[in-house]
C-alpha cells in the first residue's frame, strides 16, 4: 500500500511540474506594447525551456541588445529550426511584444525576418505553414 501511494504521489508530481514551468505570454509580456526593429544577430542561445536570439540594434550611436524569446528547442527543431538557422552577423527585422518590466530587453511572440526574406518564428507556432529554413516571402 505504501509503495502504491508513493508511486501515485510521484506520478502526480510529475504531471504538475511541466504545467507549473510554463507561463502564459501575458505573465511576462505586455500585449499592448508591440515593437519592430532591425539589427544584427549577435548570439543564439539554444537552451531549454526557450531559445533566445540576441539582436543588436544601433540607434543614435548607442547599441542595444534585445533578447528575442523563442519556443522550446525540441518544438522548434520539429518545425525545421536548427542551431545554425540564424547566423551570427546576419541582418534581421524583428516584430514582437515588449516585456512588462521596463528595464527588460526581452521580446516575446516574435517573428524574425532575414534580409533575404526568410521568416523565422521564435515564439508562437509557425502560423503560415512555412518552415523557418524555407524561403517564405516576408509579409508587407
């Protein structure tokens, strides 16, 4: 009986942990603060629970690095992403939403568009069916 209770407790705990680890978009990001910017890829962190693409933007001689949040690596891999989908030094345009914290440089629900028009989805699931590596034209 004790063993069965322990097994049930462990199963219940394992079921709760993934649910607690995931957060809603509105918990961190302000849906009323859309952003759009262009910059250069400085770094891509391919780590759980989300990947982050660091994009450097230069405005008025000052460099700002935004952390563009992507989905989980496994999910993005299944959608066609690879660690080298975005290249360091590559010019990109980003649309997304700002973090609620005014000092945070995190961007959520982002779409990254490369200079050659490839559309790379970082946050939400691929919305138009084009794999990130495909040469999907950018929407105007």
